[in-house]
C-alpha cells in the first residue's frame, strides 16, 4: 500500500527535475552563443545601422542639433562619383582576372605535380600579412633607379612611367589576392580524380580538350568562388593605390571615403559611399558563398 | 633496321621534351614563390643599407629605440584580442556543434558579418558609433572591440572543425568515470581541441598584429599600433628605419607562422583565411 505511494512521491520530483534539466539544456546553447552575438551586435550591426542613418544626413550635421535628412549624398554619388566606382570595379575585375589566368596553372601544378607543397604554403603566407608591406616592398622595387630598372630597360619600358601607374597597382593587388585564388581552385582540383584526365587522354582527347571538357567543368565551383573572393577583397583596396598608383588609381572608393570622412569631415557623404561599397561587397560575398559550397568545406 | 634504330632515339627525344615541360612547370611555381617573398627580401636588404653604402643593423637599433612603445602596444592589443576571442569563440563553437541553437545557419552567417565588411567601411562606421554612441573614440577599448569583431569568426571556424572531428565518447568516458563537467572540459576536451584552438590563435595574431586600415580610422595619438606606424612612415619615403620596422613586423609574423606549421601542420587552417 505504501510502496506505490513512495514511488509516486519519488517519481514526481524526478520528472520535474528532468524537465527542468531539459529546459536548462535547451537554454544552454543560446546562452553560450550569446557573448559572440553580443560582440557582433555592438561592434558590427549597430555601427552599420548608424552608418545607414548618417548616410542620409548632410555633411557632419548628424553630430549636431541641426541634423538635416536628405537624399543628396546618394544623388551626388550618382552624379559625380560614378568614375570612382568605375575605377574601383575595373581594378578589382582586372586584378582578379589576372589572378585567375595565372592562378589556375599554379593550382593545377601544385596539386598534381609538386611534392614540396608545405614549402609553397609557407612562402605563400607573405602576401597574407597584408597589402601594406607588400605594396611598400614593391614600390621600392619599382623605383625608377631601383632594383627593377635594368629589367624595365631591357623590355624598353621607361622606368619613370612604371611606378604610380595602373599596371603597377594591378600588380600589387594581384599578388595580394593570388593565394586566395590558388586556395579555392586547389581545393576544387584536389577533389577531381586524376583518373578522369587519364581516361580522356587514353581515349584520344588533346590536352586543351581535356581542360575544356573535363578539368574546367569539374573545378568550375572553385574557380567562381576564388574569383569572387579575390574580387571582394580587391573592392576594398586602400593602401596599394596609395603606394603604387597614380591619381587615377587613387580615386578608388575606400580612399575617397577616407578623405571625405576623415579629412573633410563630410560624414554623410563618406557613410553613403560606405553603404554603396558594402552593398557591392555583400552581393559578391553572398554569391561566392553560394557557389563555393563544397570548395571551402563550409 | 633503320626503323628499329630510330625508335629508341624518338622515344628519347619524346622523353626529353616531357622532362623539359615538367621542369618548366616547377620553374613556373618558383617564379611565383620568388614574387611572394621578393618584397620582404627587398625590404630587409633596404633596412640593412648604410648611408655610406655599407651594411649595418643600425636601423633596427633606431627602430627599437623610437618605436618600442608602438611595438609593445601592438603586442599588448593583440594578446588582449586573442584572450577575448578565446572567451567568446570556445563557448560559441561548443554550442553550435554540441547544442541546439535556434536558427543556427542564420546565427552563423550573422557572426561572420564583420568578416565580409570592407576595412574602410568598418572604419568609418566605428568612428561614427565610437564618438556618438559609445564615447570611446581613440581608445584601446575601441581598438580591441574592432579587432575582436573582425577576427573572432576566424577563430570560431577552426574550433568548430576540430570539435566536429572530436568524437563525443571521450567526453562521455570522462563523465562516466566520475569527472564533473568542468574537469572533463579542462582535462579532456580542451587539450584534444588544442590544434584547432591554436589555429584560431595564429589567425587572430597574424591579422591583428598587421592590421592598419581600421586602425587608421579609429586610433589616436596614444593608441598607434606598430602596423599603423609603418603606414604613416611610408609617406616619408624609403628610409632604412621604415624598412627596418616593416621587415621586423613581417619577420615576427613569419616566425610565428613557421612555429605553428612545425608544431601542428596546416590541417586545421583549411577553409580559413590562411589556406
């Protein structure tokens, strides 16, 4: 008689206990992600929301009592700064294309033929330390009477026209993003079975045909992902045009944004440029993440 | 008779053209490797040049005397960022792999948001919020906040990869043998996650130590990092001391990367910023 009662008495708190443990367990996950989310909200989301608000205000009026809201910043970008956007896009596009043309053979040889891959990987980290040291070193190499001048003379290029020009800017941007291209294409190529190439070869396909019909279609995802990744990085280019570019190249959006916001204190205009640049960068990144599924293992 | 004699010659020629092609492929790789290292090598060569054409390490001594404060500040900020990154990322990665988080995919892409924001955009947005909302313009707190939000996703990914590789049996075994949750975390799981966590530390170090663009926007005269000093000095031309500081920064970064590759290999860096 007393036994069932005691079990009942025991059972009731135990189910209650397990339910509360279950609830605690369900809350633990979100609670552990909370610090990360908090950091992102404080230092990324709130600033971007503010950037969007400031982009609709005139000059630096956001910080004062006479805040005036206007569309003028965006219409000014449309009227006057389209060439800057065009320069940014052109430099990013060209340097990413050069990366692709030289990066594909590099990745292929690296994956299929090279045994000293660790060494390659180690030397490839130098560009990843950032474009600053790279552009600085290159600008010294490119000096009219610097180490490169005999080579330039040999190719009959006037040494004074090389530094502070579009080709030297593209060269710097291309070297900086080259590892990203190789990394993406290499990841895609290492998933392609070499047997497929051999099969195409033994069935009589010429090397270029093997490339067009077999290799390229199978590594297409990596190529696209690498291209978009390079493009995304190169859109935000800042220091390379400062150290290697001429006035034409120094029109890139990041630099214009800096001089507008930090030198002329025109925060409205700078914010609008930031929003435009970020919109382009996000579209590119979204596309690259979409196409890179599998290539990056994400 | 002649056909028999010619066939080995032909094969020989075919073989030699193939070896030439093979050698050319390696030459191609090496041209690029030289290009990657060349700016660094030239910077070092410039830094040890003397005024009278000789070689000396005087520039390094000068750098150490003039920019010791900046270098020390850089190291300090980097270490603080790494510690905060660890405190933020380990629980985050743990929750994402082991627990249910509502809207996991959305949360993950939200956390990665700062990673895809161009540096100049992050800079100008932080300038505005720091001076208008948080009232921390030109402070170390502001710098660390910007670095943490920009780099902790890079620490999150290797830890997630390492956690997914780690079977849950170790944790369960430790718990059944009587370890409490904290003991199993500190004595079983964290040591096993070591390589993944150190990959995150490496990535954070390489990026924060060399970051100058966001810093250019939000740093003040008392919060100038060594990388920003390099950027400011590049405007003064090609002084040996500028080259010495740039070379020293790259050398420190390179040694850390080398140490990491020697100790852990590059497996846990897959799918992240460095290969």
